[in-house]
C-alpha cells in the first residue's frame, strides 16, 4: 500500500511540475508579446 501511495505522490508531483512549467511558459510568451 505504501508503494502505491508513493507512486501516486510522485505522479502528482510530476503533473504539478508540468503544469507549473506550462503556465510559466505562457506568462513569458505573453510578456514578450507586449514588447
């Protein structure tokens, strides 16, 4: 059971990391368009 929980926690962390990266890229793209 602990193994499954750890796997889900890692998967969730990776998903959050990917979403953060996408939102950061979207923000940087938006700021370059303003210039």
